[in-house]
């Protein structure tokens, strides 16, 4: 991590409740943490992270189990940046979804959690460790197996993978999706990295096995 004992931790906040984000910002900044951005959605966070460095992203999961989807979108675009999901106490499925999506921390807000708990969670993730609320850490809710790589793909990556598997070239895919050929080449390279394959034939096989295209 770039944050050190002499450099403040940089945090990006994402959540659809401005009031909550404002409260989180005040609590963190009062403790010397730098809040580099505060946005409403995970998509905005992923876009901001392209130009705004952050050591931790804090996602407020206001709706039940929403943190999993939010963490997945951010982690897919920026796998090196740890995500802390703020969820509900006793929400085992929400915790499971967040961990499967790649979140490195989960803080339950409705069991007396305060600014100190948020600060501890952020510091823990920034140091490279995992954080779970104490009442959740002992619960057997972690997934037995990691999610298939296909579950971590963004919707755009699924579109590209499907078209690659159907034999379309980068230029053809670019025209169909209204993107540049260079952008498609980047998506294709990211797909190979995420799915741990080296050849187009392996991408086709992966798409067939996971029902994205048929083998005919």
C-alpha cells in the first residue's frame, strides 16, 4: 500500500445515501484519513479510480446483499484496491456475497458500530489484512469455494467474450458495441488474464462451458 505512517490513508466512499457518506467522511477525516472522493455508485467509483488514487474503497450496502455486486464491479476494474463493505449485522448471505465478490472487509453498522470501528476496518485493509466485524468473524459464513471467474466479469466483458466465442474479430466487435478496436483488445487481454487462459480457443471453450454460447 502507498499509505504509510507519515502519509494519510486515502479512501474513496461509494453509496447511494449522501447523508451516510457525509457522516463517514467526517468520521474518517477527523482521524486524519483523506477522503479522495465520495460517489453514489460502484460504477462511478470504478471510473474515478482510473485517475484518483485510493488505498481503500468503502461501499455502503444500503439494500440487502447489494455489497456483493458493488464489490465485484470495483474489484473487476481495480483488483489491487481492497474493498470494505458496510452491511447489516446477522446478514450471513450479504457477508457471503461480499466475500465471494472479492471484498476484503465487512463492517456491520447496526450493532453499535461507530466511527472508531470504521477507522479500524479501513486501517486494517490499508495494511493489507482482512477485516470482519467481531460478531461476524466467528460465524461460519465464508464461502467454501471461490466464485467462478465468470461471476467476476463485468457485463461488457461478458459481451466481448460472447462475441469472441462467436468468431468475431476485434474490429467487428468494436463496430457492434460502438467502441474502438483498441478498447476491445484491452477487454480481450483482461479476459485472458481473469480467466487464466492464453489463446482464443481457450476463451471459446470457456464461453461454451459456462453457457454463454452454444457449441453448434
